[in-house]
């Protein structure tokens, strides 16, 4: 009999703005396809800067969601099955990934304990290092669960944090070596799992120089300067930013801090987060970013930038259906955070300050 796996996450596994959530969900799906019995418990918290009502978003994915109505003490609960995995999601409202625990942690703990009692998982597959996460780790251990912890960043470099963890997964040799050298933790480096149906575009019309998640930690200042120079020197090249934690206002403010206003360029566009990466790749000629030294990745395309093409405005109108519904020019996004981004002095603390992130993205 294959082990039973409970995936417990502090955010929505279907969050289109989180690579960690997507990788964890795909890992669970692969286990389910291999014959493991998998269930999932999570919240509706998201890293997206622009929020969509969670029920509306889940239904837009084609999911049949059973809703447990709220009571005087409890929030709504969503239940559905996706790719063979039964999900229970606690509706945490507008609270972000780091803020939902104080008001809603008690109800989530009750749901978690219920899964331990009724499902009796052999493995808890999880990530997150807040106090509530650690409490749940301890309760799972008391029930005989082995804990598999997924590390996707450098946020857990504290000695003693992994003392109760049975196995650690990292997405790269680099991250595995960093944790081993820093705190002596051995981990298993596995490349991020990919579901080919999610990431391969059936049709390609490569148009945009694209950045996903224009936030400070992902290189929004680099992107803003690149967009400014391309807008001035090569306005025929269309540029697209896909919102995630970073939103339109952060792109505008990054430019303003550099002394230029990106809203004057008609070639720069903004699109909301999409649930499938393939919808981004359909119309992207170049993916760009600056994380970890970063660089520029050019997907295979039919033409080079040196060849004669229609204008950015003409070409962008032919883009694929998914982004067509969401894409707007940066200068006309219709959002206060994009239209009214302040010309902040370099010493001021505005939307780009990580300490103000939760407020600035709402």
C-alpha cells in the first residue's frame, strides 16, 4: 500500500503568482498519478498584487467548488477535486500569505487536525516557517507523520529550524549547497516539476519582451531601465509585464525613481496573472529578469529583432486570447496604483519598500 500524503500549504495551491505553490501542487499531482493517495489542505491567500475573489477565480479554472457557508465564528470553506486530488481551502478573505494566521489560524488548525484524524497521512508535504506552521508540524509528528519540507528560497537559513523535518527538497544544486554550507542541512535537489500541458503553448505568436512579476526582488529596476531604453530607441519592440506580487504601479514607480516616466511609451503593456504559464509563452519572444544574476532567455522564434515588423501596437493586437482579455497599455491601465504612482524621492519609502509591500499591493 502506497503512503498517504497530506499536502498542507499556507496559500492557495492554484495561486498563479506563486512558483512555490505551483511546484508543490505539481509534485502532489505527480505523486497522485503514480498511485499515492493524496489530499490537500490550504488557504485562499495569494501573492497576487491584484486580488480576485477566490471563489470566482477557482470557478474560472473550471472547478466545481462545493462551498461550506460561513457561520458566526467560521469563514467559508471550499472543497473540490482537481487532477485527482481532493482539496479543502479555507477562505481567508483579503489577508495575504503572511497575514491570515492571526485571524483565521484557529479554524485552519481545526481543519488540519481533522485531516490527521480522518485521513491518517503517512507524509506531510509542506512549506512555510511561521509559528502556526511549526505548531502543525509538531502535531503531525505526534500522529506519526514524516515531514517532507520544500525549500524554494533562502528564507530558512536558521540553525535548528529543520530539526523536526525528515526530508528537505530543494529545486537546484545551488540551493542545496547553500543550505549545506550555511547550516549543515542535507537536502535532495530536484528540478522544479513541470506538467507539459501547463507550460507548452500549442500555438506561438512571439511578440513581447516579457517580465513576469515586476517586483523589487525579481528585478523591476532592471526591467524599468530596459523598457525605457527600448521604448526610446526601438518603439517597434512590444514590452509586456505580467503582474504577480509586482503590479503596474511598481513598474511606474521604478521608472519615476530613475528619472523617467514609462507611461509615455505606447509599446509597454501590463497583463494580470494567468493560471497557465503557456498563456504567457504563447506571445513571448524574450523572457527577462535579474534574479540571482539573471539574464535574458530568448525562446525560439521565427524572426529576429533586426527584421522589419509591424509596429508594437499593430502586433500586440494580434496576441493570444488569454492575454488579449487582460492586457492594457501601462499608460491606460485604469488602476490608481499605475495612474497615480508618486514621483518618490530616492530616500522615500513607497510601494517599492518590501516593508510596505502588503499595503502597497492592496
